[in-house]
């Protein structure tokens, strides 16, 4: 038996962590400890992920519809892992649009090839992976014809994921890109600036630059990726230019924004891209006194709702599910969620927008309150 070299009377390692003055040193020390404890676990998960993908010559990585930076970053990261470790030829595909100017700049600046799923022969691929979404969710395009063998996600766990050969679903994590970064580290894949920047921007947007409550995995990945970033590309992505139309739409939306005791509702009407609702909801988060923001708009035969809250404690995903009911699809997280229903649900698209707003007011117990416009309407008297 080998005796462990422990100084007599030495306290256990964890008890040595100072409990007072939690300054930056303590922060780094606890991160280093977290790093060590997750390293072994990551390795085990990596072995299992690689075993699932082993033998495939081609892989298709699919994101949720209208992919956001976290979905795109996670797909690019997983592609790098499969290409570098297993020499698999990888395609990334999605359904819908990349609309937000920053997200389009991300795709352009980082030369990311996103293919429309409908143009691909899905059964041709040996392996299908789904990132930032899960089978059975209404916001992803894989039907029963192409069940994924790999799922990596951070949305609430869905029962369908238990049938997936390799599923890593961590609802506690704030981003899928951070989970994928963990695999790349465990696999010792040397990151290109392009891949690192995609992952970093994914984590940054999903965690609001770590301002939102995030897990150690998010923080560790965020710090780890720093040294590989293409900062010039990142800066161009974050300050992507927008056409004059963008400001016209913003102006229209602000004149159709109302508040009711902490609930802020923005009606966008016809949108030029589907994630404009999310963008507007994000924009209104800073309004004084706001507790829940609901942005509602129409895009290609659907009414889309996007919901945000600057505070924790309101489960927005459950709220949107209660509002959408069985009429469409809904999902998200506690602090950000979205849903969509057919535009003809209540007759016209306008009537459907109104119906969605009515349901939100009812669900939040604000049905009887009089809305206050954010800005004076042009028709209002001076
Ligand atoms: Mn995400």
C-alpha cells in the first residue's frame, strides 16, 4: 500500500479556499480547480462522442431554424472536431434565414458555409448531428426520416433525446458553443482563428458577454478562446452595417410599442427577416422598469413572438408555451424564448398578432390594464 504524502494535520484541499475577500485571485483559483475537475469528465465524454462518429466518412451538422451565433459557432466547432480528429467530411445545414446583420457578418467574415437543408440529400450522410436543438423540438428541421446520432444542446432536456446514441444536453449551460469548446480542448485540436472566433461569438451572444448567469464551462471556454481570436473580424462582426430600411423598421416598431405595468409589447408588423423580433426584444430590454418584453411580427405566413426578461425568476419558455398552446411551436430558456404560429390562426395576420398579445396579457394577469404608448403616435394631438 502506498501511503499518501499528507502533512499531518493538513486540512482537506477544499477547506483551504479562503472564504473571505473573494477578489480576482480567488476567482482564478476556483476556475483552475473547476478546470481540473471537468477535464477528466470531458475526456470520457469525448471518447464516447468519437466512438459514435467513428467509421463515418461524411457528416451533416444541422442547427435549429434561423440559426443564431451560438448554433452556428457550435456547428463550426463540431465540424472542426470531426474533420481534424476523424477525417470526416462535414457539411453544415439549416432551414430558414440568417437575418440579423451581425449574424450575417459572422457567416461572411468567418467564411462559414451554411447550406439550405432542403437542397441536400440527407440520407447520403453517414452521420447526422444536431446542435443547439433537440429532436422533437418545433424549431429544428430534422423529421423522423433523419434521426440524429449526435445531439449537443443546452435547452431543457426533451424525452426524444434519450433515444439518441450520443446526446449531451446541459440545460445549466448558457451556450452550446462552450460545450463544444470543451470537446475541442479535450481532443487537443489546435484551433484556427476562424473556429475560435465563431465559438467565442456564440458564447458571447448567448451569455450577453458572461453578464447573464453562466456556468464554469461557459467562463472557461470564454477565457480559453481569447488567445486564438481574430479580433479584427470580431470587431467587424459586432459593428456590422445595416441598410436605411433597418432604421425605418425600428422607427415603425418603436411607434407601435406599448407598456402595461412592466410588460412591454412591440408590434413589428411585416418583418424583413424572422429574427428581427428577437433583435427588437433585445433592444427593449434596457427600457426602465421593464420586466417582460414581447415582440410580435409576421414573416412568410407565420406570426413570430420573441420574449425577453432582464430579470430571472420568470420562466419565459413556459410562458411562451402556455401562450402558443398547440397552435404552433415554442421553446427557449428561462430568460429568452420564442414561438411561432400560422399567420392565419385568427383570420388575418394582424388579428393573429392581436390574439398573441391578448394571450400574453391574459397569462400575465394584465388583461384589464390600459396600455401606455412608448412614443407619441403621429396621429396623437400635440
Ligand atoms: Mn444557444
